C-alpha cells in the first residue's frame, strides 16, 4: 500500500556499509523521477549518480547532517551513505532554478520511494556546498546542484511519534532510536 511505503521512507542517517547500491539500481530509481510530473513538462533536472566509494567519501565531506543533533556524530563514522544522487538544474533549459524547485521535491520523493521499495533508504540533504559539489563532481557550469540524496541500506530504527506536549515538532535520538514527531492529521486539515 502506498501509505505504508511513504511511512517507511524516512530520513535515515545511518547506513550499513555492506549495503552497496549498484549503478543499475540508481538508473532505475532515477527513471522513476523521469516519469514523474514536471512543471510545464520542461524536465529541467539532471541527475549525477555517485556510487564509487572514493567519490562517495569525497561528496560526504561537503554535506552537513542532522543539524538539530549536536551531541552525536551523524552519520556515525563508518555508516555513511553508499551512494548519492545529486539533483541538478540545467540552466540551458531554464535560466533560474527557483521557479522549478517543486520539481526537485517531486523527483527526490520519487527516488526515495523507489529506494524504499527496493529495501534501501536515504536522506534528502539540503545542507551542502553546491559550489564544492559542482567542482568535486566535475559538473559543467550549466548544471547547478539543488539537492543531494544520500542513499544506502538503513541500519537504524526510525519511529514516528506525536508532537511534544507544547505542540513542537522536531527529531531527536534516544537510546539509539531516531524519533520523528509528526503533527496529527486533524491539525493539518482546514475545512
């Protein structure tokens, strides 16, 4: 059921180093993004696949993870993603990417759901250096990195929970479990 797949598609921040993702798997997941809706059907995004260990290690160094968790190293050392997809705006198609940010979200979600269905998971990383990423991956000047997806075989437990008593929502770790507070459905519907 789609709702179960969506619930299982969490922001994982610890991965089993043995959970290697192949180039072919990444191609298949990006194909799901290709088939997804696109603003004005312009299909402005390009996807840089990163799956070789040396490139993965280098890309990891220009990302920042779990800014709200200050007392732990996230991901734990040795539990970094085993692959990445970098979503890039192609400025040959549109001059500015801002108008097409919704496409980034649509395509990222499609890739994440495909990864989850295949028994993998990931994290959408907006906290990274686009300039360093572009240089590191040898991207041409017309491909502007918009979002990084860190992917792998999750080796952590993520639990969805209700908001705090004061109504705040955040994420936190306790006893090795990653908790994600979600607002209640009744608080989201406007009638």
